[in-house]
C-alpha cells in the first residue's frame, strides 16, 4: 500500500511541476510587454519596465535598440513549450490509469483503487484540455497561409411542416378552401356551379359559372416522393327527392394551367383532362407530380368556359346536386 501511495504522489508531482513552471513563465511574459511611440527626433524620457531603465533614444532608428531591451520586452522562445508540458503531464497520468488496470489482469479492482485511478484520469484530462483547445481551430473555420484570408460557413436546417393551413393562391367564388392541415394537403377544391336552365328538346351542355375554378395541392414534406390527385363524382340527385337522378350527366375538367406559390423553384406537376360521371366508380387522375417534382404549393387552374356539364335529353326537372370526391395519394401513379 505504501508503494502504491508513493507511486501516485510521484505521478501527481510530475504533472504539477510543469504546470507550475508554465504558469510562472506566463506571468513573467505578461509583465514584460512595453512600447512607446515618439514624434520626430524628440528624445524620450527614461522608461522603466519592472525596474529596468531604458536609455533615451531618437525616433526612427531601429538599430539603437539595445540587445538587453529586446531580451526584456519580448517573450522568450521557450514560452511556447507550455502546451508541450501540459500534454506530457496529462499523458503520463492517463498512462498510469492504464497500468493500474492492466496489472490487475482478471482480478477484481478494489473501490479505493478505482477512486484513485479516476482522480488521476480526471487530472490528466484537465491538463490535456487547455492544450487541445488552444491547438484546435473552430470546426469549419480555416485560415490561409499568408494570414490575410479565411473561410467560414452558413448553415440552415429545413424540416417538414405539418402545422397550419395553406391559403388558396387563386381564391374561387364560391370559396373552395378546405382547411386541411398536414405535410401533404389539398388546400382548395372549387365548387362547380352550372346555374339554372330550362329544358330543351335535345342534349344540353352547360359551362360553369364559378369564378376562377381550380384545385390546389401543397407538398411540405421536403422529400420529393411525388403525389397524385384524383377525383370521382356521385350521381346528380335532386336535393328534395334523393331518388330522382339526372341520368347520363358527365362533367368535363380540362387540362388546366399550372400555377405555383411565389418564389417556388421546384419542377412543376402535370395536368390532364378528365371526364367524370356518376356511373363511373373509378377515380380519374387530373393532377400529378413525379418523383422530385411538385414540392411546395401548386394549383391546377381551369378555364371556366371549358368546365362543362353534359346533360342528355329526357331528364326530369329538378334541383340537382352531385358530390365530387378528391383524393390525394402520397406517391405518383
């Protein structure tokens, strides 16, 4: 036990001695810095730095500075060895911990010895930390050899957004704002109004009277998986008599004009014309984004004169209404 104590104190002494020496050198260097600027060839008054007198000199003559002045004012070359002493002391203490555990081999290490080893390890790391900190530049920062240039960096982190709603870029009348929230949303689906008409003897085609009809999709996932917007329609049924159906009715949605949110630089989605009817149960794809396209907010803007309802002859009078069901898939078809 006496031998182990002696060994520990010896190692601690080896670590503390260079630290004290380094501290003494730094204190001395900090007190031996002095400079005075003079005007023209006027003589300077005698200056003292820690008790050393400097003889009067004339300005502009570097050769008149004495060797003793240089020795007293400027730091010694040996002062740069501070970090070296700290490294050596820290490494010796860490090595001691390794030796303690290796000599024990498979034997159980006693609690007291663990405490001693832990204290020594902490001391070693404490000595190494200042040296490592002073020798390592900040991550991502780099200087140039001539000392007159440097590079730094800017950083930004973007994440998907599932909060809040996205307002319509082109609000329609009547409004089609859905109030949907999430990272991939249908924001607007304009109602399609076809007005009031009298029955004729033949087939009739009516244009929508909705102002600025469009659908809008926002992809705020930030991963570029693509998406697929589909629509299907129920039968036109009378609002009062649900069993009265507008037979053979078809709605045509043209390939619209693609619009986007301001400043959107992503590749656009694609549009195509679809014809939907109550008799057709399958959904039709009218707006879709391939992989790596359609990020951000996009609209499929229809020409109102091309949004049409075809009604065959032979239907009963009534106030009819159908439901359009829009579905947004999280991948291209």
